[in-house]
C-alpha cells in the first residue's frame, strides 16, 4: 500500500517494475537512475516521480541523502479529486515523460517525508489517513515549485486518467476502443474528445503510444524474443512497431544499454 526508504539504505540496483507510484527525493548529493530508456540524474533538492508500470534501476546513490516513497493507486485515490491531483501537471505521466523538478522550499519536503517515515514506524491512530494528507502536501509543493520554475499548468480529467490506467493494466487483452468505452461506462466519442483535449491525438493513437512504450519495456527488461513479446501483448507487432518507431523490434533491442 505504502512504503518509505532512505536513499542511503537502497541496496537493490537491479531493474525493478512495481505497480506503485514512486516519489524520489534527493536532499543532498546525487542520485543516478535509469527509468525505462532514460538515464536521469537528481541533485540537491530535486524530485523525480515514476509512474506505476515503468521500470527503474538505481545506478548510483553514493553520498546521496533523501527518500524513496511509494504508494498504490488504490491507496492515494479515494476520490475523483485525488486521481486528478496525482497526475496534475504531469507529475506522474503515463507517456513516459519523467521530469526532474527542483523544489523551492526543500525543508517542507524533508519535514513531510520524515513524518511519513515516523508514522509508518509507530502507527499512531489514523496514521494512514494522516499519511494520505501528507502525500497530498508533497504533491502540492512539487506542483507549486514546478509552476514557479516555469512549468505549464495541466489539469487532467479523471475519466481520461481512468482510460489511461485501464489501457496500461490490460495490454494482453488487446481491447478495442469500443470495448474500453463500454468497460468505463462511457462512449468512444467522449474518449476521443478527452484524448484530443489532453494530447492532441485520437484515443486510438493514445493507445498505440502506450502499447509501443510497453513493447519497449518488454524487449529491454524481460529477456523475451520478439515473438514472445508479441504474444504477451496480444498480437504480432513487428510491422506496427517499425511504423511507430522507425526501427524493427530487433533493431531496438540492439540499441539498448543497461
């Protein structure tokens, strides 16, 4: 549901994939981390968020201090407002755009993370409710810093976020847009309207983009052949993959460095 760990206690340097949302805080030193295909570096007073389903691999945390906080979607999203908050301004981005954000008031981040750590250890009355509120404060402060530093304001629609979550959690079924709309109790027209609003693409092209990202993760981290990856995603995709990335799945695998 929720966990917190000091950066200096990180010992797992193998690629990991968790169905949780990660909030990584560097208060001192430098953290180097690979997220999907991107090598990112955090320095003093910077935050990185990682979306559920992405692979991450700590490369170097020497002389670094800070925290790794993770939580499940079910824990953090009690209301429509909650799901909009965690994705606001692209903090947890389904499109694999992981941004390092400099925090303007780092003492606030340190304080809340330290209190979350203390509450998880001591488990006082209503500690889960208290931690939920503290995570909201972390996201508020991160959003404010991002906007103050020139970032754009983006407020997503809860239905669009449910659409993205549904696609990411059901790749193997290869659902049509019509099937997805039925599952979400909405219409294809509404999903296309929201996709256009938030991404400038059709809902089907949003699905294609998420599918390509998933195919790249499987090829990079799961040691599967192209045929096995295609089977896992519910269709044979070599031509599809090349049309969207300008290289074959095998050519993509040959470019990878872990």
